[in-house]
C-alpha cells in the first residue's frame, strides 16, 4: 500500500518536472545516467527506485529530492506515521522522508536515516548542505578526504556539493536525523555552514 502510493506520487511528480524542464525521456536518461526504460517504468508508477536513482533524478532535474517524493499540500498540522512512509535504500543507507519545509530563502527536507554496518554509502555530491544528528551508534561521514566521526548527540553540517560518504563504525546500525538544506536562488552552491567553530572526534 505505502509503496504503491509512493510510486504514484513519484510518477506524477517526475512527469510534471520533466515536462516543465522541457526534457524528453532520452535527454533525462542521458543527464541522470538512468536507462530510458527505467525512467519509463518510474513515470508509469511501476518502477522500484533506489536511493541512488532518486538522487540522480534530483540532480538531473535540479530540484530538491522532496520535489519528487512529496505529496503537495501544507495543512496547519502535520502528523507522519512511520508505517505510512516508504523507505528508500542505498548501498548502506535507508532513508525515510518525513517532511518538506519551504521557507522564503531555503527548502528543508527532514529524514529519518539508518546506516547499516558493513557497507559504505558514496555520493558524488548534490546541491545544498547536509545537517546530521546521531541518536545511536557511531557514524563516519562527510567529505571523502576529511570525514567526521559522530557519536550519539553529535551534530555536523557540511556542504554536500562534493563527493562524500557515510559508514557505520562497529557492528551497530546507526540511527540519525538528516536535514537537507537547499538554499534558494544563486546561493544554492558554495554557501558555508554558519557556525562558531568545528571540532573533530577520534
């Protein structure tokens, strides 16, 4: 039921965003490095996208991930039940998008995140910044040349526009909160995380 509904939402959003961008299926396939047949299945609601597929489409269309996954509407109160949210999985990360927030100068996406031990998740980079708070386990994440090590209660923010990775250290699945921030307009790239300082652990 949840997967079917999510598939319909993704199909409708993908078609609208592709047509709004003036892209054919072939051109979107080229930009996203996703097979045209796979895109056709996604637009028909019969596909089964991975985490990597969703982020590739987000980058190719130059929109936040939530533009693909979220149902539209903004009531005064929002209650999200865990059982009603589809999980998108990658090599090591499982993500459930809980909320999209559109503000005047930025869009935020709130995710429940799980990082499975034994594998590493790689990202080639995407617009915006990532904010992470670990609630259980030990997580190594961030730029591949200078990662951070986070313990329960630790927070980090970093620019996501260059290659970065995620890995659970030890044998415990890491649970964390991920907030993706997409600044509006030309400030989308290159803005730093405003903070008094930064520390590393480990």
